[in-house]
């Protein structure tokens, strides 16, 4: 048994919530992704994972999504609640 204190989790950036911050923001708008929907598998788009080097079918809602993509970090380390619609 060790007398060391357990490591604390890394702090997550604080969100400035003047409006609710959209966490899942699309890098590629769903409007454009819907034009690439396949018949086989029906309703899905083929997504290429550059890290893994593989392709897989996925829904347009789950393709090209990144957390807080349109948010900006302020000088005090907080993320703004920016989105394309603001």
C-alpha cells in the first residue's frame, strides 16, 4: 500500500454560460452531410477515420462532430458559449 494521495483528475475548462453552450458542434454541417447519405447501409454516410485508417458507416448527426468546436478560450481559461447561430 502506498501513502501517496490519489492523483486528482485533470480540471476541465469552465464554460461561460450566458446561453447554454452547445457541446456537440458540427465541423461539417448536417445539411451538407445529408447529400451523401447512402442506400447501403440506408440513411448512413461513410466516415473515414484518419487516425485509425478505417471507414465506417455513421449517421449524419454523429459525423463531423467535435466538442466545443466553435467556442473560444478566454484569457482566464474559460470557454465561451459561441456557436455559428449567435
